[in-house]
């Protein structure tokens, strides 16, 4: 970002009782317990998980072992700077991301050994993919078959947006322990602008930066299939996580599971599944699993090859809360900070589709913020019941 770009305090988890503090102090231990119970880990993995539980609540950040395959990468992402500090004192985004890296290390994900490559979150991901909720959503898709293309596209976009509520890590500590109903209406809605960047007959490239597997990835895939079929795009690039992350984030294995699920569902879901299967085969759908997708840094610090990927797209659509935090910067922005200003650095037109699950938000009108505060206090920021669609069509070199 240029020197004139707006700025605000970076979020840390050092205030007991705050939302970020509860994430580290309560959610991370709950995730470790869930992982430990979810697979029949052997004593070395169990002991390592117990040690991580103690370390992440009471200890200081420890560097990766000398033989870790990604040690140098983490050094370039700030590991040496933060080693020795409390998890609660470093940037919240950094602490959360590093927690998931340490969790994978504890279960032997990076090998050597028999647990190499085993996703510790797979039990909850597959449970969700094969749930009655997913069945119901796939059958409901049939109702869209005979609707005008524009209506169908808007319904699929809405499915992709609200699919972001289905975040398994979030469910572990949603306020009150139970799921609350989604609020009608969006706190910001640039959907008309978004559709103008995906015109009927369009042949451009859409980059979709995925978030969660299962009930979020399924509608994301359906949206891509519809856009390719209509067509509104000629090609889609789907950015996934190279390793399991934030419990439910989608990896290549999760895409394959989701495609099997679609194809076995029959009906329109099955047709879309077949479309995506062949689009992978002929290059109209491309999968990426860039290391930076699991980095603890904002997109403002993305490497050149990723920047080039986004620059080549007619639109990059980032899904979910974490991607939003990384897009605008994980900071306590005044909610009225213009979205266009904090995303001006992005290499091309960019859109965010997200339900609100952290205290990071930009681009709201003062009236919207006031009405939300009046109705809910500050809970609307983190409850996951509100959503937004924001677009900066002029990000990138031509727009600056
Ligand atoms: O799956 P999403 O939408 O990225 O949400 C994950 C979010 O949940 C949290 O774990 C808790 O709010 C955040 O750290 C993170 O931004």
C-alpha cells in the first residue's frame, strides 16, 4: 500500500475477555480436544497434542524444529521475530495461523511416519459433506433448473455467501454455544457491481479464493459450474489451501470429495458435478494450492506469482472471514473506512463474500453501523449472522 493508505491498530489477543483472546484461550484448546478425539492417534501424537495444548495457552511461541520442511518459509513470515513471545502478544492473525501449523506438526502431518498427510479435520469435514443438511441443499437445487439464468445465478451467489456460515471452527465457540438465525439483508451489498464484472457471454477468468470445505465449498462449486455453463466466464481458477487449516478450510482432497458428492446426487447437482469434472480435464477449471494461502500475512504482502494470478483475472472473489481479514488487513478499522481504499493495492478487480465473524469490517455506511449497534451492541461483528458483498472494480494498476 502507498504511504497515503489508511491504517489502524493491528488486532492482538492480549485483552482477556476480548473476542481474539477467547479464540486463543478457549477455541484453540477445544479444537485440540476435538482433533484428539476424532482419530485413533497413537501415543506420540497424543503427547504432542497435549504439549501443544499447554504451550498455546500458557507458553511462548516456539520455532519449528530444525528439520521442518517449511521452516525457512515460516522464518520469512516472521517466526524468528515472534519466537519467545506469548501467543497473546503477537498479531492475532499470526498466532492463529501458526497454531494450525503447530497442530499439523503435532499429528505428524509432515511425516516421516504413518500419519503423514492425514488431515486431522477430515472426520468433521466428511460428516458435514454427508449430512442431511447437504442432502436438502442439493435437492433444493432442482427448483432452480427452470428459473431464468439471472435469478438462478443470484440464488447460487447467495448460497455461496451464506455457505460461509458453515464454518466448523466457528461453531465451536459461537456466542451462547448455539447457532443463531441469519439476519435478513446484507450490511453492504455490491452484488449488482459484481454481476457487471461477470457479464452474460463473458469469456474472462474468475479466481475464486475458497474458504471452507463441505457446505461452503459445495455452493462455491455450483456457482462456478453455472458461470462456466451459461457462460459468464471462460475459465475459473480455484484457490485452495495446500494443507488443512482453520479446521474446515478446503484442500484439493476436499474438492475431490465434494465432486464425488455432487455427481452421486444426480439431478442438476450431478450435472454440475459432471461439468466441473470435465472442466478440470480440459483446463477450464484450474486448481491452485499456493503456500501463501496458509500464510499468517495479509494479501498486501503476497508474492509476485500469486499477484500475477490475480492480475490476470477479470475478477477475484475472496470467500469468508479469514480471507476478508487478510484482504483489508487484520486491524481495528473504523467500519466506515472505504473498502476501495484498503483494497486499492490488490492487483485486479476484487470482491469479498463473507459472513461477519471477527471485528474487522470496512465499507459500511455510518447509518448501517449505527442501526446495527443500536439493535445488537457490537455482537453483529462476530455472531456470523450478518453478511456482506463488497466489490472494488478498479483495484489494480489501471485503477490506481
Ligand atoms: O471460515 P471463515 O469464514 O474464514 O472464518 C474463520 C474465522 O473464524 C475465526 O476463527 C473466529 O472468528 C476467525 O479467526 C476467522 O476469521
